[in-house]
C-alpha cells in the first residue's frame, strides 16, 4: 500500500522528481547511500569498544591487572617537567664582565689625590691641637669634591686620616699597588644570592666598547664577593715612620671602600638560555602496546597511572570514535566501488553480482566481524590472563574463526572472482580490528582462500569436515612460518 501511495503521488513526473531521477541514474545515489549505510554499520561494529571504566583513584590499590585497551603513546608530563627543570638548573648563570672597571679606578685615585694635594699646598697643619682641629674641620669642606673625583664615598675617619697625611703620594702608590692585585679578579655584589646552591660554574662575557667580547666558563669559586673583605688582601707596608695599627686599619678601610663590582648578573640572557634549554628537552614518551599491563595487581595507583588512564578515556571518547568510524566508512565505500568496477570491466566472464549475493556477503561479513570482535575480547580478558605466561597473547588472535566467512560465501556463491574479492575485503576489515597487523591479514587471506577452495563442489557433510581440517592445517602452517 505504501508503494502504491507513493506511485499515485506522481513525484517522478515533476521537474524536481525528474532531476532526482536523472541524478540517481547518473551517479547511482541510492546504491551509494546503501553502501555507505552498510559501511557505517560495519565500521561501527569494528571500532565498538567494550567500555569497562577503570574506577580507581590516586593512591588506591588495584585488585586486578589493568591493561591498555589499545596501542597508546602519550607524553609523561611529570617526567618531562622534571627533565626541563634539570635542564634549566644545568644552565650556568651569565655574568657581564667589565674589564675596564679597575682601569677607570686608577685614574680616579690619581686625579682625586693630586687635586687634594694642590688644595692643601698652601695649608700647613699646626702642631697646636685646637688650631689643627679647626684646620681639619675647614678642609672637610673639600670632602664632597674629593669623593666626586674618587667616585666612591669615604668615612670621616678615613678622610681625616688622609688629611693628616696630606694625601701622601706614598698612600696613593700603595693604593695603586693594591688595585694591581685586584685588577684581574672577578668581583660581584652578593655572590651567594646570585648563584644558586650547587652551581659549580658560571659564564663570564666580556663587555667592551664595541659590544660583547669573548665568553668563558669559569668555576663559581673564582667569582669573589665584594662583601667578603677577606678575599681582598691589601699590602702591609709601613706608610710612614710612625706607622701604627690604626694607620693600617684606616688604609685597609680606604682600600676596601674602593672595590667596585666588575661583574654583574645578566638576568635577561640567563633566562633566555634557560628557556632555550627547556625548549630543547624532548618530551618523555610512554609507549604502550595493546593489552600491556599498566598497573599490576596489588600495586598502588601513582600520578603517572592516572595520566595514562585519563588519556585512554580521552582517546576512547565518543567524539574520537565517531570520527574514526566515519573515515573508515568512506574508505569501505571507496573499496567497494573499486572492487565493483573491477568485476564489471576486467573479469573474463563479465561477472554480475546479484542482489541476493550482495545481501549474503554483507550478512556473512557482519557475522564474522561480530564473532571475531567478541572472540578477541574474550581471549584478551580471560585466556590471556590465565595462559599469558605460557602462550603469547598474539597467538590467541590467530585462533579466531575468520575463515568461516569465506567458507560460507564459497558454499553459497559459485563465482571464484567474487569469493576471492570478498576474501580480500574481509582481510582488510579484520586487519583494521587488530591495528593492521600484516601477519594476521596474510593468514586471513591464505586461510580464507584455502577454505573457499575446500568447500568448492562439496556434496556431502564429510566434504565439509575435510575442508575444515585442511583449512586448519593451512592456518597452522602459516602461523608457524
């Protein structure tokens, strides 16, 4: 009645109906739609996943082996971050070294002492303490000028001591000799704060007028701290005939006050090099094979285990699976079109596939895929757990009854071209189920062809038994080889 009602509508007589009819005649839209729907059903069955969610949390103790349901590669974020931190810590701090810092200090000492001697040339210090006190007090007005020329502040005691010694050339010479001792040293301010604990080396880059100069790696112990005065010994030569310990103390105070850092931390360059070292670290990849144990029975769940399980759930999400199913469906449609074109144009007998034969092959294909899917799941979850130590897990896959499809098609369809093309298509479909393992696909093709040949012209039940026996022997031989 429904067909009669559709025919009474007369849709095919309308312009839109005629257009639809022409498109269907030219491009076989209805057949392509049926092929796509079948391919969609087939790929959905192939990639159907038995979803057993792992309900474990961090710190839990698992009561069974948890295995990977698929081949998986993921980045170990924890280990990668540890490697990146280690790479950052291995990068030595970068310091800029100004070799001319002490050279400029020589000129400042010479200029400041000469200027003060010229200012005091007309001043004779009195032997009277009160008068001498007033003279020294007036000379203190010259202290800012002296500090400006020297480039360093001095204490009142040191300045008074220099005035008492009339900025002696002897003191100036001893200061110059002391600076000679320190000229080649690398001096920084607060070294302990600039260099991380455990660092044994630093990078020194010379700063010149033309820009950056040479670069060298030196031991961190060679970098002196301006605040540690014991690292800067001074000359202990008598300054005058009446040299006292006070004179020596004030001389050391004055000399140490002239120390200027000639090495400064280049934070920007140090961070740039650390960032570069961090970027060069390759991620730690965890590769898991299907059915590989992730968490053994009785083990405690660690952060890395949680990351792996989360990644598995992400990859098994419906969105990813639907995309894979869609792509596989398109691939199956293309394969069906290619095989159909081959049968129509290149076979000697111009084989024509009838509708009932297509239905038979489609039904057999779906049944074989469903049985193989369940068989692989059963062996992975049950038999491999019991016999996995004696028999490799891959061996269970070859025991799947994949040749039954070609055997059934060979019994129902007499055309050899159709049977072997069905066998090839079946091998590719089942290969997708096992991650395109070539050995499994090869055994499927050879075994299926042997099964189809074995049931050809069968007339009795015993013929089927012998065909099954021969097929089993061929499969066993292929697996052993």
